C-alpha cells in the first residue's frame, strides 16, 4: 500500500554515491542510483554526512542530499523545477537540530510539479519543509507517515510556508496527508484545489499533538471535500487562525469514518473508541461551503472564537459514521463565542444538522452571535440544547463584508462581547 518509488541497489550503490560525494562530483548520478529502499534496517543506513548547509541544483542532487542528511543539515534548493516522485525513509534529525529542506531564495521557491506525488517521507523524525511550491499532482501533494508501523509514529515534523495547488483533481486526493504523525506543525501554508468529491486540504489519520495555524484553504468545491480532517484516532490537535474559502462540504471535519485497521494507535478491546478526541478549532474564518464544522464520531471537541460567514446549509453538524461496537456516540462538543452570519435561503434545519446515533444533549452552546443578514428576525438558530447568553439579530459590524474582510470594525458591538476574543 505504501508508495515505494525509491529503489535500492545495496551497499555497492551506496558506496558509489559516497565516493562521488567525497570527490565533489555531486549531481552525476540520477534518481534510481540515489533511491532509498523503504524499510531499510538501521544497520544498512549509510553513514551520514557532517551537519552542514548544502545547496542543490537538480533532482539528483536533492536525492543525494536528503539521503546523506543528519541532525543540523540544511538543504537549500535552488530555483527551478524538481518534478516529483521523491520517496525517503527514516530521514532523522534531532529535536534541537532538525533536518531542514528549504528554498535557497524564498522569493523564487523551487517547484515540484507534474507527478503522482511531490514528496513522501516515511518514518521521519524532526524534519522541516519550508518555502516549497507543489503543483499539479495526480495523487497527494505531500505524504508523511509512519511507514505502516502503527505504534511507532513519525514525529517532530514542521511544514511552513508551502504553496500546494491543483491536486487530484478528483476523488480522495489530499494536499497534505498525515498518517501516524505526532508533534507536528503546519503553519503559513496556502492549499488550493485538492481532490473534488472526497479529498482534503489536510487529512490526518491517527495524528497527535499537532498545530495547524495561519494557513489558507481555498477551493471551488462547496459540497464533497473537506478542508481539514482529523480522524482514525486523532487527538490533541489545535486548528487555529486559518482562513477557509469554499473549502468543501465540511471545512473542518472533526472525526470522520476510518477503517478499523488504520487507527493509530491500534484499537484496544474493552476501551471506548472514537474517531477524534480533544480537538480545538479556534479563531478561524470560514466563508461559504456547506458547513464550517462537523463533529463526526468525536468524544470531546471545542469550537470557539470563529467567524462563519454565509455557509450554504448549516453552521455545524453532529454526525455518527463509524458505528462498530465500542465506539461512543458523537458527544461532548462545545460551540462558544462564534460569529455566524447567514442568509435565510441558504439555511437548513435551523443551522444545525443532527444525525442518528449521536448524543446532541451533551453539547454546550454559549455566547454565539447569530445574524441572518437578509431577515434579522429569523436569526435565532435551532440548537439541541439551550444556549447561554447568545445574541440574535444584530449585525456584528465587519469592516467590509462585501470584500470579505471579516475582521470586526472598531465600533463593532461583538468586539467586547467575546466573539473576537481568540489570541495567541
């Protein structure tokens, strides 16, 4: 199931690569000679180069540099096209000395384009990707995973200032796919147009202790895809300060539906199970799409201090898709201090869709600001439990709603109410 685009010719090829490197002839060999076999035992790992800064100018040099990287290595990619299809296993830095893959010139970033996938890292530790452009991939943009070792997660991965566009274009194709990753960050990225009808801007399966912050998710699919999805046992993830523009049927899918064999860590008999737990969605801006957030087979999640502008059907959904024995009903969600502006013709079921097999009576609502822009008298939503201190029918006072500048103006009545209260 894992992408095995890398190939190995054993120690003879590794010896040849090292000889070429030491002779200063980097770049002579091409992709296959520099491949790294998936699942290489630690005893076969080639000696690492000294921690250093390395400038690369071609796909072959890039492969070479990553294979030889160790903690503290900084790989700088010169401007140009690098195609895609790169697979690397066991790239490992240290917590205070990560392996960094970056643009030599962030104003002219390297471009990975026209392949099945740009980059696949299996079992990495303490690796950072920065200032890369990824475009026109037929599979996923970036894959980072545990190599199928479900109890040994990849760890310490940071993705910063990436631009990922036009992935798919149809089906379950993701901008970024994370499976079995713990201690990760995705910051300052722009992700546009991933797989329509099933893909995600970021798809997490069994990921933990992560932050997804200050990114832009932009799509043209208002129905079938998701912006960010946390499922397969994902826990303790914060989704903060992002902007979602028509990011699918569920801009943030807290939970989902996962085959039991893919949960990380593996499911244990006799325990209560869920798709996601301890997820926080705060300070984001949602524009369009069917719904901003969906609680799907989740056991505890908080959605607060977000702005939700003109959703096409609902502000939120409470659903249950995984119904195997031992799985709890979707429960213990909190929806507080949000601003929701909608139009009556695009508002279904009072703004909240509740599916069967859920526990909506365990959800809490407080201090949300609800405004129906074309019919203020119809602003009050239909919630499954009584809301505390909600506001209904008053415009929140955006700076420029027509221009989709949804920051609160200086005279906004919502500013002092708490709906604009998220801060670092």
